[in-house]
């Protein structure tokens, strides 16, 4: 199977994972990470927002994205799985470093 170019996730899945990892990512950055055009990312984001999987909020000149973690996957074979559980496997939250007062 050398040269095969398929992946387990669709472009919709890859965009969702990218935005879960970086909710403030620009369309250009997501497109580069996924390997698709900016226009394709815009259409996918529109689809995800329209279907209730993603929320988009305008912050100044940028967008901030929030994944609706309680939403369920669409296919009947995996419809019991929420986006939250799915993303915990593919894009686990990164621990934020504890901020200690600087020692003098």
C-alpha cells in the first residue's frame, strides 16, 4: 500500500482537532496545518458551526472558536461518543504551567 494518501479523519475532523488545540488560530494557520486551502477551512468551519459542533465568536479582528464538547459524533456506529471524548484522545488539554510568585 505504498503511496496511499488516505487518513482516518476527514478534513472536517482535522480542522476540528486543529481548532481544539488552538481556539484562536487563523484560517491561514489551520489551512497550512491540515493541508487544504483557506477557502476549504472557511467552508468546513461554516459546516461545523451550522451543525452545532463549533461556536465562533468575533474578538476584535479575529475569531475565537469553542468546540461543543457535549455534541455527539454523527455516524450511527459512533453516535454515543461525544466530541469531548473524541478530542481528549486526539488533542488532550495541555496542562498550564503553575505560576509561582517570583522569588527575590
